[in-house]
C-alpha cells in the first residue's frame, strides 16, 4: 500500500459527537481508492438520529464556546493549525488515497487547509464592533459582532481538507459551534482533521461530524435544514444541491454561504504573453485533474494567437503523466469515480459530434485503470456543446477561436455561473476594461493560481454567495447587534 500513513489513530473510522461513536443504527459504508476501486476503509452510515444527536451536542456546547474569550479560541485554532502542519505527510497521503489527487497536490492541499486555520485564528481576535457617533444628544450607540449560533457545514469531495478548514475555522473563530457532513467519497480526511481538532483542545460538543453514504446524505442534512437551532448553513458543492438547501432552509430563515459550481472562461488575447498564458492554463486547468470549481471550462483564444497557442498547449498536454496518486511522478490521477469518467466521455463525444477536433487525448485510459481519462485538447469548440454549458470537471480543454473583445466578453458572460474567470493580455487599458466586465467572483489577470487565505473566495450569479477567507470571511459567521444606551 504505497499511500499508507504513520499515525493509525488518524483513521478513527467513527462519528464524533462529543466523543467517537458508531451510527445509532450501526450501519457503515465502504470507502474505495479511486485509483483501483479497491475498498480500504469503512465509516458510519449515519441517519436522522445521528444528525439530531450531533445538533443537540452543538447546541448544548454553544453558550460556553461563545463566552470563551476570543484569544483563547484563537489559541485552540493555532494548536489545530500546528497539528495539521505537523501531520502534513499523513494527511496528504490520506487525501491522495481517498480522493486520487497526486501526492504533491495532496501535501499542498494540507498546507492550504492549514493556512485558513491559521488565518482565522488571527482574525478571531480582531472581530471588533463599532462605536457609532450618535446623531442625538444623550445617547451612546454601539454595534457588537456576535456568533450566529450552530453552523451546519456540508462539504464536497474534491478538496476534503481545504473545504472543511475553510468552513470550520471561521465558525469556531467567530464563537459558533458546528455540525458537519463530509462527502461520501472522502470522509477519512475530514475525520482525521476532527481528530486533530480534538487533540488541539476543541471542547466536546463544539465540533461534531457525522459521515453518511450518498443515499443518506439528504436524510442527515434535512434534519439540520428543518431545525431552527441551526442558524447557518455553509455549503460547498453543486448548484442544484445548493438551491435545494436554500429552498429548504427558507422556513427557518437561516444564514447561508453557498460556494457552488462554476463554468470558468479563460481568455487569451492577441497581445498576451503566450508562454505565460499556457503556463497559467496548465496550472489552472490540470490541478486535481480538472476537478476544481475554478477550473477553466471554456478557453477562448483570439484569432491572431490561436494557432501558436494551440501548438504550444498541445505539446504540454501530451506530456502530462497520468497515473496513481502514489507514484511521485504522476501529474494527473484518477477521476473520483466511474460517474465522473462517464460525464467527461459524454462531453468529449458530444463536442466531436458537433464538430470539435481532438488534438490530444480524447479517450479513457483503461490500461491505467477504470477511472482514468486522457488529458484532452479540443479545438473548434462552440457554445452549443455540453462542455461549454456544464462543468466537465475533468482534464479536458475545449478551445474556441474569437475575433473581438466585445464578442468574447459576451460569450464569457453567457452562462448562469460566475465563480472564476481568467484572461491574459499585456494592454493595461484592456486589463481594467475586461476585469470589470467579466461577471465572476474571482478574476485571474495574467495569473492561473488565484486562491489564498487572505483573499475573498466566492461567486456571483448561480455560483452562489458568501465569501470564504480574507478579512471578510468571519462576517459570514457573525451578526451585528446594535446597542443604544439613552438617558445619558
Ligand atoms: P454535490 O453533489 O453537491 O455534493 C456536495 C455535498 O452535498 C456532499 O457532501 C454531498 O453528499 C451533499 N449532498 C448531495 N446531495 C445532497 C442533498 N440532496 N441534500 C443534502 N446534501 C447533499 O457536489 P460534489 O459533486 O461533491 O462537488 C462538486 C461540485 O462542488 C462542483 O459543482 C464544484 O464546482 C463545486 N465546488 C465549488 C467550490 C466553490 O468554492 N465554489 C469548491 C469546490 C467544489 P454526498 O457526497 O454523499 O453526495
């Protein structure tokens, strides 16, 4: 087993509800390695009872946690950060084993997750309110920041450590308590992180996690959606599920952060540095095999640069090494599961039927394993193709040729989504024009790697609302209380 870990206790294999425990009904489900489809672990398949028990624990723990001075909460988070960093190798291996990303990326994700914990440990001590200049005599006016209450965090499989950290760290920093459900495909990394949080001194009941199979995900989450004691839902995942959560939590008017799907455009203008643009696209597109929400899904190249750009890109895409996460040289691992590969294949077939040309790849890599797809470059893509309308979430680059700036801005914005967008240009006037015209929450300008704990991460339109990270990230877990003292 090339991805074995040193600390066996980082695989608790149970729920954490004030203590480590089995699901009430005793059910479990299997966790498989996407590289081989081999089952290598199992975790509780929780249901309604477990979800309610977790919520009871989080609700009971809230008064003491919110009353703890922010500096003490920050110290707990700092210890959690230190433990995550100290266990980077084991956590990286766990991520690669259950999620399939190459080991170097697994290690990188751990560092990225830790950066959010450290950031919010620091932000916890700066959650200051305001002293307001009163407009009338004899009054003093203040705005206090208070934690919203119990937070339900629901996370996807593509960044099993980072998504947990990006939600739980600000919630705990703000003084909220948490119930959490990780994705079916990647529960182990989340449980390992909770184990380290326990070790860091997060008190029992403050942070609870229940794992569930895809069949029971709704059963667990519905308990939290319907219960008025949950005051906020923090969700990262697909847009259809995000909309369902927004609808179902409307009856109890919960605060929501929804980090949803994208359909990122990547635009290369004639005046761009083409080598830099190819480098940026390779980084942005092929990280995690294209299974990221900010992955460029549609690549637009201006006519004058098109052929040179495609030639340079084809050489780089053809050279990518595909293989299991445990092979140090692998740059693209397996896709998360068979459904993901089916979708990628459907997109490529649909594009070819509608006139796209396969320049590199274009097929499954069955000789490597069932869940592998070749890094693929298509030209002649257009807006009618499935790969232009839906997230492909795989290693496929569909290139569309364009003529004018107006035309490409209209095409880039012609999607209900608005998470990330990228463009390459060396014209400073164009840079400001295009950056302001793109309908997206994040814009990479001559840059393919955008995410950082210090930056506000989130989308517009149907990519959701709320921001994670940055000096604004804590506000999503707090509300403002206005105090007015009279008779002075
Ligand atoms: P998903 O199917 O929406 O699942 C996300 C989470 O929701 C999982 O824990 C899932 O559990 C749970 N879930 C599924 N159906 C549910 C239901 N009916 N009620 C309650 N919970 C439910 O998304 P995914 O396929 O895991 O993740 C990929 C998506 O996430 C992509 O669209 C990607 O763009 C998006 N994403 C966005 C960001 C961002 O910051 N904007 C970051 C990363 C990923 P199961 O795993 O058990 O199904």
